[in-house]
C-alpha cells in the first residue's frame, strides 16, 4: 500500500493553517523547515500552465510538529498528552473498506480499519465526515502492509482533513488505547472473525479460506468424468496451494507480531491463527505421474478441465506438455506456411481453449507430428495470426537438424524434410538481434542441443552458458526469413566471437 499523494493549493494551505496571505509569507521566512512548493503531477496532454502546490502530507505533518500550528496538524503526529486517561475498546464496525475496531481515547475515537488497500484510510474517513460522524471519530488508521519499529505500520487520515494521509505509529495508537492492539494476517482478515474479537480474547483458530484457484481445482478433482490420474494431479496442486497459504499466514504472524526491539515490547497480538490440524496436506507427488495427469486433462473437453488448466498454466507450467505461447502472422509462401500445411483441423480441447484466452478463434488444429495445439485468429488489428504452443521436443526419427530459419520465431528444418517451430520451454522465448545489452542465449542453447540430438528435450535453465559463438551469431541483426544452415551453425558453435 503506502500513503496516497495529495496536493494543496496556496489557498488550501492558508485555510489549513489558519493564516492569510501575509501570514503565509511570514511563516515561509520564519520556519526553515516549512515544505517547499512543487508542481502538481500532470498528464502529458495537459497544456495548462503548471500550478504551484504543496505536498499535503508534508504540510500536515510539519504543522503537527510545529508548536504554533500543532492543533491544526495531523492528529497522531502531535505531541501526545503527558497524562492521558486509559482508552477503551468501543466495538466493531463495518466500513466500505472492510472490518474495523473503534478505540475511545483521550484524543477522541480512533478507528482502525483492518485493510491494507491503497486509500483505505482516506475513503473511510471521507465517508465518516460525509455522514455526520455520529461516532466522534477523529482519525482513521489503515494497515500500511509493512512492519514499523513499534508494530505494524499504519496509514492515517483524520476526519477533519480526510484527503490527506500520513504515517502513524502503532505504538502511539496502542498507548492512547491503553492496551495491546490486535492484528490479523491478510488471509484471516475476515469480518466474521474480527467481529468476534474482544480485549483479552485468545487468538481464534481459523481455517484459511480457499482462493479461487483452489476452488477450481477441488471442483475438477471431484468430477468423475476425469480419470484417476488427472484427478490426482489437480488434487496435488490444490493441496500445494492450501499448504502455501497456511505457511504464508504463519510467516506473516511471525513478522508482524514480533516481541519488539530492545526492552520495549511491541503492543500487538495476533487476533487469529491458521488452523493447522491437517497441515501439511500431501503434495509434491511423482512429477512424471503428475505430468501424465495434466496431459490427459489438456486433451479433455469439459469446462472444468479448461478452468483447471488455466490455473496450472499460471502456477506450474512445467507440468504441462506445452512450451512457450507463440504468435506469428498468416503469410503465404513463408517457412511457417510449409508448417501450417500439415496441420490437421480438429475440435477444440481444453488446451485450445486456454490458448485462445478471450480471443475469437476461426479454427482449431493439431500438429500431427508434435501434438501441439494450434489455432487461427483474426488478431488485434484484423490481420490473421497463428497462435500455438511451441513443442518441448521434436520427433527425431533418426534425422538431424539441417538448418534454422528466423521468421517471427525460430524454425527448424530437418534432414527428412520436415519443418517445426523450434522447441522452447514455457517460461522462455526465442529471439535474435540486438537485445539492448541482453544476449540471444536462449536461441543459441536450443540450437546447441538440437545439433547433437534432434529429439532432445530442451533445457534452458542455464541458457547463459550457451556457446559464445552461437550466441554471437544470433545476436546479429538477421533479416526476417534468413536461413542458417547446419554448417554455419556448427562453425559458429566452435568459433569464439571476435573481440572488438
């Protein structure tokens, strides 16, 4: 999250500090630390003259720390009263930005919203100010999303000036409340959980709720239209998601509910902890068995298979039998045209549906030699494109790599007359030319491996260690459609690049 930016005009600064034009002139000369004006951020299309403004947070914070203007400054940055009555908890509140607890203090009611979204403090404070503030709230605190020196960091917005946010100290708020304050980890920040809290209560043990991805996978796992291998694969991933969320929640509690630094303990206690009675769930099964299950699911046509595959693509694409998503224009007479002539039209599978995303597809195909899904779509500008998954490996059939053709992606021709998109792992891409300091080492690594074994399953984990000569060759600015034959590739691989 963070403190949202706000800007004040000269008139607004005068109104905030209660001074006239002369008073503004005087305080600029009297106080060296009075914030300097700046320019309001503008759109590049804004042709108006730049306006001189002041950062609202800086002015409001400065006022609180300056005796003459302290009562006009940020409430929680003013000097705390030397002797204050102990505050008290006055209950739970629902707000437009999530659950909150109110604390009646010597300064008035402080509302803590248990939300770390941007502008949460400002939005809640504005809603209170706009509705008459019947609860007497003087300031709203929201979670910064980080750890401060004396507890979780806070962002505050006072109801008198809700548009100005500033950082506040958890320790100061706890001192005003007169007791340790509760904090909830992100995944347990639920209204039904926070509503039940009372001072002195033990941390509630709460089941970490499933996120959308886990729900999708659990639904697929319960669908008996899929075979046992596929259901086991999606269950494994669902369990991994659940384990990760529980581990993350426990880690958050360790960070945000620290005892403190030095002799001063942090005034924070966890309002809830995750239920770990069945943790961890079994996962990390045999990778080959998991891959088999996902492969079968990718060939299915049930909507649950599509939804599950979309989760897997984002979470662990290495489990899927597909390489990187590649898109090329439909261009007759090119190397890609030779490849598309062998494609077989088919009904769409789950893999086709995920490949299409939300775009309209004109037709669906399968590459009969690599089983890679392919589709044709109008594209963003109405010009037809082919979209496909790069294969992870090529059929060798005793053949060898004859040449590489560079045309929108890298193509491989073989000694038995076939053309293939070059294999590529799902999280990499194949390119050539000037990379603004980067090197085309992925393409060099693929070629290096295929020169020795056309059927190799490419491994790009250490692509930066590709032969320097091949990397230099692919780093050149080749024209679209250039063909590099086997002799050229072998020579580059064994020849160190010349130093300039």
